C-alpha cells in the first residue's frame, strides 16, 4: 500500500485505512507510540497495561537526550 501525506493545519497527516485499523484493533481512542529507526516511521498501538511504564521510559529518554536544549528553552 502506498500513501501520501495530507496537509492538516500546520502539520501533515496520513490516513490509515479501516481494514488496517480493524486488524490492529485501533480506534480514535487508541494511544499510538510513534518512533523511528532513522529510516522508517514505526507506529504501534499502546496497550493500557503498557501505557504508564512506556510513557515513563519515553519521558526519561527525552529528558536525557534533550536536557540541555530544554534548559535553554525554559530560560526564554
């Protein structure tokens, strides 16, 4: 399947077809984890059991990675 991005406000969006959403049991309330391996975009549904621990790990990784930049931004 080939898709193109669509303009959505100041961002870009991709439409996920209903059969794929149904296959993965995703709906408009499902939280999705978006990551990259440097070449690909990886989108994963987050199960409610994983949400808190996954978010904590992601938060800690962001803080570790961007700590200096976040400090600079907070001073502005």
